[in-house]
C-alpha cells in the first residue's frame, strides 16, 4: 500500500517560554489532495506548517513525508517539499523572469521547469519588468510559481492570498488548482478565508488551541454542523462547549 504523502502523528510543540503551541495534533494528507488548515489566530496553524517544512523541531510526535521521518531524515524536506510562508517577498530589482531563472538554478532545475514556472505565474510580458513594480497580487503569483515549478510532492502554503483583493485571490487559487491537476502533488494550505478553503480544499482540519477539533470534506462539515457556510460552521465549532474539554466529535450543533 502506497504511504500517505504526509502523516502528522501526535504532534506537540512547547516553546522555551512555556507556551504550548500544539497539543497532540494528528492528520494525514493523501496524494493529489488539497488539505485546508483553518483556525483562529494563535491556534497553531503556522507552527504546524513550519514544523512540516523542517524549519521548527517538534517537542514530541512524528512527521512522515512519503513514509520517511523528517526528523531522522531532514534532507527529505528539501527533496519533497515546497514551502511558501506568508511573509515571503521578492527582490525588487530583479525581473520576474530573473527570479524564476535564479531559483531554477538554485534548485538544479532544467529549462522545462523554467517554462512551467513562467506558465504558472501567468504574468506574460510583465515577467520582463522589475518585481518592485508589481502589485501585491503579481508578487504572490510569482512567488507561488517559484514554489511550485519544481513540482514538489507536497506544497505548503501559509495564507497565500492574505492581503489580496478578490481578483488577485482568484488568480492565486487558479494557480493552485492548476498545479494539483497537472502534477498530482498534494497541498496543505492555511487560510483565514473560509470561502477560499471551501473552494480549494478536498478536506479541512480545524485547529483550536493546538488540537485538531474537526476534520472532513467541506460538505461534511456543513452537514455535521447544520451550517450554510464554513464561517458559520467555524463559529459553531469554536463556541461549542465540547471544544474547551477536548471536543466531542459526536456533539450536536444547532
């Protein structure tokens, strides 16, 4: 049986100041799946993504990429993972194309990957302009194309449409959909935009106070919580008294 692309098992993270970021988080991501992580600020979403990307060490727990333990084999993250943090930015004096070519050389990629990055960005002739002249949406599309052009087995995207207007957000979502369709790779995405997660994700996981308190396909979440949209479902789950005490997955929502 082919292993899951990503397995997160009993993940804990306690920072040196005693703050608990994660408390026994577990979930899996399948091949070709877009998995959405949602939760309020401070719930542990970004910490989870940074641990998966190999940038932060867990206090306890296991993370496997394609069956490999990334703590024991940290090189696996470089081989199989593409990570785009929310705060990523461009080099203002380089053109968009120079960005793509630079990272292709850094990753050891061929001209075909460069062409794929150009296509994914959708920037056309603007690729010949300095990135400092780009709108925020154009910068994000360029950074996303760079992250995805080597077709990583798992792409980790932290708030990829944060601060973007509706039109720019739609273009970013289309790039993500196109990438998964063409590569059969998997994506873990965190977002505060429930509409975005509802549109993109095959399954979602709701993190609250470092724990996974709900998981399922968006339609299943709506049905389970008797909600008309994910925002309503989100509020019902967070406000449920069961969340405070470990969350009862059989809770009833009205």
